[in-house]
C-alpha cells in the first residue's frame, strides 16, 4: 500500500487459527518516507497489549525494491 497515512484508514484480515494457542504475528514493511510512522494492531477488535497501541515503524530507507529496504 502506498499513501496509507490518513486518519481513520485501516486494513483488516480475517483468519482462523487451526487450534488454540500462542501465535507470532510478524509485520513486514518498507517505507521510503523520511520520518517514522505509527500504527495500531488489534486482534478481535482489541489491542492485545500496550506495545501494540501505538507502534512505531521506523523508515527503512526505501519502498521495498531491494531486500535491505524491508524490515520486520
């Protein structure tokens, strides 16, 4: 996505876990902006912990055209 920076925008995915348990969610992104951005992650409409309420995504130095421009 490009330009995902307006107040009130969101992305949503539905999925079913094969069984109850703990799962790791990894966000992989690239950002060529010259500033950090902030995002919030919710699971089942709730923020799962304080670290997800306003998570900082540092600029990666590019838009994902090279492997080094991607961060987890």
